[in-house]
C-alpha cells in the first residue's frame, strides 16, 4: 500500500537549490534519479526509518550526502526538509 507524499514549499526550494548545485558538475540527473528512488521507497515503506528527533524520521540518499526529513500522519508522508548532511534542521 503506497502512502501519499506531500512536499513542503521549503523542501521544494531546498531540492531546487541542490539540483542547481549539481547541474554545474553535470550530476543533476543522477541526483534527481537518486531522489526519486528514495521517494519511491518512502512511499512503500515509510515506517522502516527510525526517529531521529521529535517525530521526524530521515531517509538518506544512496549516492549523495543528503537526507529527506519527514513525518507520517494518517497515511500521508509529509516531507519537511531536504538537507545536506552538514546542514542543521532549524
């Protein structure tokens, strides 16, 4: 059973910034495919990821040092942030 995914405006902005950064190195497509792979896995298995702080869970990209910060409520996965590992969640 697939969960619905909702992405916050802030997460969309952070994803756009990351894509622009990797576009310079011709890695934008690889970054985007890694992101989509994690979203597909997240849709199917959101409860496989442990809590990191408060009620927020993380899923890490396979090839890039980024993670998706999300919460689960009523069959919906809300993506709050998409951050590089050296960034802090505020």
